[in-house]
C-alpha cells in the first residue's frame, strides 16, 4: 500500500499541544493514499488525532518524570594499578533520547563511617546504548580492605536525582582466611619524592601490634583501625634515594613473628642527552648518548633500545653503557637514517631521535704514529692515520712552557705533517694532532697521544749583570765579583760555566782568566792598586755570551773622604731612596745587603737609567727593625764612583734600651734630669727622634703646666714632656710641689714609637725655705717686737710718744694779769727755755744773739748722731736738775721759738726781739703761744730770722721738762 507522508503542525491541533511530548520521529506518519483527497480532509484530521493522542499522552507522562535510574552497576579492580573499574548503564529511553546526564559516584571503604570519595561525572548518552565507565585510583592498596561503589543519576536539565543504586562491593583481603600477616602493596619500585601508604593485614583473628619502616628517618603516619584491629596502615612521606635506595617495612602480629617487604626508590629515566650518530669508516654507524641517573640497578636499571623510527619494534643494536652509552650497526648502502633511542625503567620511559646523512657525519679516528724533527727555532711534526681513503684536514696543538696553547692548521688537505715556527731555543714543548673530514666537515677527531720535544740550544743572547765589592788589603785590593741573569739575558740553553777575565789597563799585561761552574754566581780575585778591566761571560753548549765589562779605578783615584750617611724612610712597598742626579753619568747603581748582620751578607744591586733620581728598593728579605745601608754609585763607561750613602729601615721599631739618667738636681719646685748620650749603632731598631720625660706624683694624678696627659695601660695618669732633639741630654721639669714624692721616667722614641715604661725613678722635693724665711719675718719678728714693746710699754711710751704739756694747764700761767679773749697770756720773761740744742756752731752763729745778765748760762757740747750740738743751760739762779758748769762764762743765748707772741701781726709771727735788758722792771710785754716745730739741727737751716718762715716745717720743739730724756736718746 502506498504511504503518504504527512506533517502535522501544532497550530492545527487544539489549544492543548498533545504533541509537545511526542518525539520528533513520531510526528511523521505514512498514511494510505486512499486517505488523500479533498472530500476526506476533515476525516483525515480526526483519524490522525485518534492515532497520535494515546501515544503522545504516554510519552508525555514518562518524560515528565525526568528520572533515569541506574539499571546496571559492576565494580572490579586492577591490583597492578591499584585502581577501581566501574561500569554502569541506565534505561534505554535515555539512550534513545541522547540525553545529557549527570552521575554522582561515591566510593566507600569497609569499616569507615564516611565516604572516602565523591565525584560527579557528566556524559551525553548515545543511541548505541553502550555502558558507561569510570575509574578511581586508590590511595591505599585495594587489598587492605573492601571498597563499595554506588551511583545515582539525573538529566542535566532536571533538578531531580534518581534513587541511589545499591552498593556494589569489591572485597579486600581483610576478609580472607589467611593464617599469616601480609603487607600490601607487594614489592615495587617507588618514585623519588612521592608518598606511599601500605597496610599490614593480619591473619584471621590476629591483631597487628606494630608496623614500622627502615630507615627510621622517614616521616611516617601510623593509622590504627580501631574497628578492625586486623588491618594497620602506614604512610611514608617524601621518599628519597639519599636515605637509601631500598626501604623496608616490618609488620609484627600477636605471634611476634616479623614479616617484611622491600621497596626500591628511584627516578624515572631522563631523556637521553647528547644523542648523535656518526661514522668513522663509512661502514658502520655508531650512536652515542649520555646516561641519566635513576638510582635503580639490576633488573630495575634503565633499558635502552635503538631502532628505526619507522620500525620501533625492530632493534638495530644492543646498547651498552659504561662511561658513555653507545650502539653501532652496519649501514650497508643506506645513507640517510632516522633512528630513535628509547630508555625505560619501571617508573617511566623516554625517547630521543636523530636524523642524519652518513656522508655528513664523518668522525675520523685519532692520528697515530706522531713523530718530530726540530731545530733551535722550529718543530716539524709528522703523523699517520688508519683510513687513508678519506681526505682529511688536520690541526696541531702546541703547548708553550707557560701553559699557553697555540693551534696550527696543516697547509693543505691530505697533508700528514705541519711545521711550527717561532719557538724558543732549548725549550720543551708538547704537541698533539687531530683531523677532520676535508669535505662536509662535522667534528674533529680525538687528539693523538701527546708528544713532548725540546728545541736545540743557541748562543746566549744579552749580557750578564755584574757588580763588585772592593776591600783594601796589604799590597792591593780584594775584589769580590757578583753576576746574575737579567730579564733581557737569554741563556738559549743550559749554562754550563762562567768565564771571568781581568787585565791591567795601563801596561797591557797578559789577561788572567778563570772558569767557574754554573752553580756559582760570585768569586773573589786579588788585584794591585792599578786600574783593571774585568769581564764575565756565560757559556752554554752552543757558545759564549757577550762579555759584561767592569772597570776598577786606581786605588789613589778613589777619594778617602768619608761620606755622611743620610736617612731614608720605608714605605709599603720597600725603602724609598732618592739622590742628586749628575749629568755626567750614564747609569746609577744602588747596592745593599739583604742580611746586614750576617757574613756573607747577600749583596744585592740594582741599576737605573740616567734620568732616574729616586727608587723604591724592595726585597723579600727586608724585615722591620733592621737597619739597611745603601750605597749609590754613578757609572760612566763601566767605571763606577760612590756618590752617596743612605741608611734606613723598612719599618722602625721602638728602641731596646732607655737612656741612663746619671744626675738628678732637685729644688723645692723643679727637677733637672741629665742622662748619657744615647748610643746608636747598626743594631738599633730605629732612628732615635727624641725623648719623652714622664712625671707624676705618687699619690694622685699629674697636672703640671706645659705637659700633656699620658694614660698608662693600668689607667694611671702621667705628665708627658716631649724633647724632639735627640742630641739633648738634660731637661728640667718645673712647677713641682714642695715636699712631694714623684715618680719619673725617661724614654727614647723612634719612628716606631717607644717601649712601655718598665720602671720609675722616685724623688722627693725638699721644703720651700723662702716660705719659712717669709713666715719668720712676717710672723716671728713682729711677734717678738710686740712682746718686747708690751714688756717695756712705759719706757717705749716715754721715749717714742712723750707727753707735750699744754700751756693752758701750766702753773706758770696761773697769773691773772693778762688775758686775751679766754686764753691766758704768758710773758716771755716768766718762761725761759731750759735748754736749747743746736746742731752746729754755724747754725748758732746765724741766729741773732740775745744779751742780758739774767740769761747767763753754761754751755755743754755733745755729739748726737753725727751732729755738733750745743746745750745751753739757764743761769745758776735758776733751780735745775742738771748741775751748773764750774766756770761762769758769758754765753750767747737764743729765744725758744716754740712760742711766738700772739700780739704780733700774723705776717711776722716769728719775729725775735732785738735785746733783753736785765734789771728793768717794766719789760716789754711779749706774748707767745706754740706755733711751729722748728728743726734747728738741720744743716741747711736758715741763717737769719727772715728765713724762719721758710723753715717752719723743719723746726722741732724740745720739751722743757724732757730735755734730759731727749739728750739721752739723742
């Protein structure tokens, strides 16, 4: 029956879409052609709906569930890989609908309360209906305990999960009936740096007591299963071959029997390094590579296979590895190769590939039978090689004595010799040869065995450097000759002897000659006082060198004047020496002794050009504290003259000895130290630059003026004085304290300083006598004087401070005749002086005399302190204590000028009356009062009364009542 394909659209149906759940394949129906026609269109619609409606309802009701449970589940295990293999399936409609499904898979271990693994697996089903697969790698051996898996599913478009499938269990060996403990996994190779978990399963009904690992340095985690004491787990972290390639596990059960398992720790193989292939004879190909370290040996060591890349199963050769891995095979007619080397061990596999053309991989064998032919300047090398059919290009390596390497290429391809030029005579060289393909050069061959050869000798080049030391002796001079090879001198062979020749210059006598062995570098000859020409030559097996000439002048030509030695200083690199250059010399020579305190002293010398005037002399023999002497010579025409002498130190040291203080002069505030001259000689360790004087009181610190503080190692403080003149031999320390004990020391110092103070000298300053004198004069003497004065107070008072009577209190003034104002007036006739003393007769003659009978007196002359004085006494009728003179004489009397009339005018207070008449009853009234202190003893007193006013300050009053006392004192 013909079938009509008919399509129904959703719009043609009722408002409810019954076909929404019908699969697309079920929406196309094939109807008989008899149903087609215009008249039957309506009938066709109802028939289609009647057929499709039940199908759509069924499909729609099923698809609305969106749940496709697992209908099949199978779990197995791969013990080698320690892996679970899971297989399952769902209902066929899900495959038919090609649904995108999600599956939740859970792994559970026996005796564990929680799920050990959960994973979601997404997959799109296909119509083939193949089961689904999933694998899971266990972190513990699957033998240790049973594992169970379950799965549930859902469509990705749905949120509803199906029910879980039943647990599918894979039993472990913990359920076995074995009688002995077992360790899992079994022995295997473990990768370095990985972790491993093992388990020990006890026999049936046994409990595992201990599970351990050796070496014990590993970090372990021991898990004891309390729900199943038959199983015990042990995890080892970060395995390393440094702790041993083997690791051992030990398990002990209740029966105390020990069970063990061994494992190997290593690394997967590295990719073969430097893998390349070559040929040496165009018959065989040899491939080489470098083996990597895996730390695995024996049956676990790496296995190498070399094969064509196109045929990996077919091995071309069997590789062997010693210092280097290699494998070779016959190449036949094939020229282009593509080969692969495979290295494999239990932990992995690596490969390396090389593609090459044999013609371009020529690696010749090393040349053989190398020999030479040499002269003094060149070497010719010859060689052979095995394969003479190949055209080779060769290279020669020549190693110089200083280690420098030179390469020389052969002049043409196929040549079997090379000439090496520009070599040094009598010099040892090492040479070797290698070759490479002249066409398609790829790599040099290995070097041939090294050949060592020596060039021939040649005449020495250059001259010896010679010098001399002259010592005058009786009848002539001893000349010690020295020689050495300079950098410009080339022996060009082995020096076998030295030829020394000397001859007199003046008379041309026959030369004298001696030959010395090469072991000598000096000799001594005797010459007279004439000039001599000396020459020295070196000789090798080829010939003599050019002569080195030295002229020794006549003995009388050398000046006997002693040169003053100058001082030089050491530097970091040696001893610096300078000299005054002279234009007449073509060179300068400095000589010195390396060991000046020994004999022989190892004389050394050094030459300098004409434009040099300073140099630093250095020597490994120079040591600090040793004095070195340097002689500077100027040389012209091989004749040397001494110019200057120098002495110096590489570095000065402190002096060995201290100055010896011979004399100490003390005062109450100073000390003068005197010491001997410091002896300087060649044994001194430095130049004495001066002296230090140290002073300090024994008690307390020092603070003397002009000094500097110096602190000793023990913390005590000294005063330090510096004397910078080494010729000074005396020093005075001032400002000391009297009656104090001091310690002193004198030290010499050099450019290297001074030695520590070993001992002090102690002094005691005396008392200050000046202070005692001063105290005696200021305190003792005044005290004695005061005591005496106090003892003779009355006498002192009478002598030094006489009482001066007051005229107003005198009884003479008791009269009442005259008064002026409130004062009584005294008549001069009623008050005559008791005595008047004159210093000299001349002075007395200058005064105006006073005459009168009533004034007769007796003079008495006396000496008073070098003056001629006159004592004039009154007349006898006057009652006196002093007895009158025996003879009555007429004397000249003078008025006592201590009183003057107040009645006179003030302009003439000292006027003297002309005469005094005796016997007159009516005397002229002369009124006086005390005025001036008139000094009549002075030699220069005035001669007239008119001069009295000018001398009034020199007048001296003499008491009437104290004349006798005054006379006694005077």
